[in-house]
């Protein structure tokens, strides 16, 4: 498979040049090593030294004389891979980074640190490197990356313009049937298999399925073992499966704890481990009263649809929850690319009126509904219309993202937008 351009290329380069230290996080096998060894150094046009702490010999070498080793490296770019495996490296890094502040700017070194466990990595960053680094996530392939298009251009335009323009509509109407067919086919494949790069290096379904099964097994054996806070692996796996079965639902920790016969605190710890190893996300509700925002229960999402169905043993099943999870994942990948990253919530009133996603900026709210159907009707836009009427200053447009092929205004300022068009398939 030829190299697929990652949407974070430009923003990673910008952050590294600005801060001199970039921490790149993400799940295993999302392409961090490829990005670190080949893509970023090529964009910087700088010689580099690459060190992987997956190698126990390297960990042993650095534990004894990290400052001396780092200061002796002559290349202007130093890449430290899986840095969470050697916590003792962070204080020497702090020393060198602080020392650089007193040097001539031309003599400074760039540092790229990668890690696949936020739990271990962020703890050390908070203790030693707080305020000294830029942070960026490398997610599995987005739909626009696989499409080879310019990264979520329509969603970015809607977010910037706060409307769907006449030019956007004309562009949609000018699409050839062949382009639409290709985009829909790729969309279907992405929603079936998820975005992990090794999946897309394999063409046969059996090979893809075997890789996902192996990944699930390796995650338990390596990531959870690295974290080292799980006494009983079997109950952890069962908890993971029960949580995944609640994908895109409001989370009741007590209900999960009852089903798996664990304490609430143990289930909370397992959820935290899953989140810190990039397997799930918690989406908080939005309230005008910020103090209430963290009182209500979040929704839980397992963002990679291919891996989810392996966890559940239902590879061929498509559901509304799976579709909503795919939409969630694409929005999350999109939002970190914005000049000022927006927040993401779901919206629910005391009366039970709910909107799947609310993209929130300083003065802008964009409500988004996910509909796993190829047809929409006017009634599908009632919740969005109600939201717009109650937030006229901050919201001018509402979106229903769906699997169809028509771009239509189903109510005033409520647009049904095909997912493959919104997320950069053409």
C-alpha cells in the first residue's frame, strides 16, 4: 500500500517549530513510528536520531546516563519512541529543554516524543514537562485521509462560515456519479473495518479479521500489562465487552458493575484504563450552566468500528450505535486540526430532547445529528430546529449526517448532508 498522507502533517510541523518539543500520542499501530521516522523529518528537512524504548537495551542505557547521551547527539532532531516505557527520561529531558532556553536559537534541538499510553505518558509530562511541550494525537485513518482529499474541507467551511453556502451546494450538484459511487464504496468499507493502517494494508477479509483479532489480544497482553493495574484480566475483558455493547449510550457505571459483579470503583478504573490507552472516549453533556456539565452522566464511545465488532464478535453487524460511533470518531479527528480546537459534547434537556453532538466554540454552537439511514424526512429535524430556536445568537445551522446521496434542506437552516460529502470523500 502506498503512503497515505496524514491530516496532522502541517499542524505537527507548526507545533514542533513553535515549541521545539512535540508529544505525539495515539493507540498502537496508528502510524506513529512511520510518521516519526519518515514523514516529519522529511517535512522538516533535518537529519535525525531515532531511539525506540521498546528496546530494553536502550532503556537500560538511558537509565544510567540519559543527560550525557542526549547532549552527545549531534542531529538537530531527536525522536524518542514509546517514551512512556522509561519514566526516568523525563527529568533529564526537562533539564535539557530548560538549558536550551538559555542558548542561541539556532543551536537548539527539536524533540519528538511518542507514546501509546496516555496514563503513563501524561503523568510524567505533568510532573516534569508541563508547559514545555505541544501535544497532538495520531488517530487511525480518517475517511478523508483514505479518500486522499483535503481533510474535512466541507465541515471546516461550515464551522467557519456558520452556514452552508451557495458555492457548497453548487459543488455538490456538480459531482459526477462515478465520484459519488467511489466515495460511497470507500465509506462503506471504512464503516465496516475502521481505520487502523495495518487493516488497509490487507485486502482479504480473512486477513483483516485476523489482524483485528491479534490486535485485540496484543492490547490485553501488552498495553494493559504495561499499565499494571489489572488483577484479573478475564474480568477486565468482560468489562470491556459489556462497555462496548453500550457504545454510543449514556453510561451507567453502576449497571455495568452489577452485570460484571465488580465494584463501581473497579469499573471506573477499567474505563479510565481504556480511555488512557485510546480504546474508548467519554462524551460529556452540554449545559449552559457549566457547573452542571460534570454532574450528569457521559456517553461512552468506542471509536474504531472495526475493532468494536471484533470485541463483540459481530463483524458483519451494522447498527445505529456503530454509525453514531463512526460519526463521533470523524468529528474528533477533524476538530484537532482546527486553528482553535472546539469542544465536543452531546445535548440533552430535562425533558429528554437529545442531540447527538454539539460542536462548541467561543461564540458558535453547531448541533449535529447522526442518522444511519439513506433517507431523511422533515420530522428528523425537529430537535435541531428546537435547538436553533433556543440558541439564535450562537447557532445558525443544524446538520443531519446520514448515509444518503442528497444534500437537502429539510427545515429552515436544517440540512441533511451525506456523510461522505461532509467528511471529505470528494
